[in-house]
C-alpha cells in the first residue's frame, strides 16, 4: 500500500461489501443466464455482450446509470443486432429510434448521443473482437487510453477516463473473469464521488488520527494518485478481485430517492453497517447511538 491504511479497516470493508454480492448493474441483468427473461440472446462474455456493455458505458453518467441502460435496451428492442451497426444505418433511423427513449439531462448532451453511439460502432469495426483485444493487451491502461481517444465524448481529455474504466468494470461480471483477464489485477478501476467521501469520512481519520494529523501528510489529490490509491486499496481488501471495491465505495452516501442513501438501502439501514460508528450520516440520523 502507498498509504498507511490500518489493518482493521479491511475486515470492516469486506463485511460492508457482503450485501452487494447479489447486486449487479441494470445492464448486466438483461443478459442471458442472468435473468429468466433476458433481453439479449447472448452472454455477457461474448463479443456482442461486450459490445453492449461498451455502448452503455459510453453513455455512463455517475448516479444515472439506469438512463444509459434504458437507452441501449430500447435501441436493441427496436433495432436488434443492427445496434452494432449504428455507424452504417441512416442517421435519421437512429434519431427516430432514440426519439422515444429517456432524454439526457440537458439538450447539448442529448445532441451528442447519436454521435457517441456511432463512434462506438466505428471502434467495433476498427478493433474486431473486443474479447481478443482485451485478452491480448499487456496492460488495460493502454486499452483505456485507446478507447478514450477513439470514441467520441469518452474522455479523451480527462485524466480519470471514467467511462472506459466503467466499461471494463461492467465486464467483470462475467464468469471466470480473473482467470481469463489477469490484467485486471493491476488495473485502476473507476473512482467516483463516493470514494472521496469514504476517504474523507472513514480512511483519513483512521490513517491520520487528529492528534498527530498534519497537512503535509495528506496524500496527493491528483487523479493519477487517487486512482493508484484506490487500486492498491482494492487489491488489499479483495485479493484477486480488486474490482469489487468500485461498487461498494460508489454507493457510499450516494443520494437516492426519498432522502435515502444507496449504501443505507443495500445495508438494510445504518445499524447493520460495519462503519456505523464512523459514518457522519449515521451519526446525523441518530443510528450510530442505537
């Protein structure tokens, strides 16, 4: 580890992760073998399955994953396997297929959706088998760079390149993922706002108790440093399955409807949560004293 995370944090983190075991992204639940009535007649581990995940990831917006899922599932319901040929069908046909699907939060983003999806399909034809491409890569950081630079609005100028990392995280839900893709062990998974909250509320006080905390001991806040930190944290908490950390921390104090937090919903309230004594939200709700 690059930072002195106390050992007692790791068993708590693993307990915190346990209720997430049966929680998967909405797009994953629509695949063959994942549900009794799948939308997609192929598995997540196939090239077409990975293609669907990449289309969905290209529309990823933190906190609003369901919208991207509804767009891609709606397009597939309307176009079938032509969803992989959006760069070759008439632009008007794509616009018509998108017209009855969920809109983006702002008009400018909505205008970009056709171009984003057509750009993803250009990438399919340039790369060929996505599965072979990922398996042959020495490091997935190179894959992230190539996706981000080739696909429109995928994060070409972003140091985080979250959409590309999110695609690879979606791919982790296939059976035998670690054995098939050993590159995943050294990969930096996405880092979101929940990671920052968890670091500030849980990790930093444990790493630097107030009595001896000094500003100069605060780790770097650059995207590269944060990505490395949470990569190492995931590897230490979940050896061989470091990708598990993303979903767990992404849910930490993430606002949901009706003034709920996603972590609280999945944990079944604050009381069962192993971090209840350390979480400021639990203290504010009075849960930490029950």
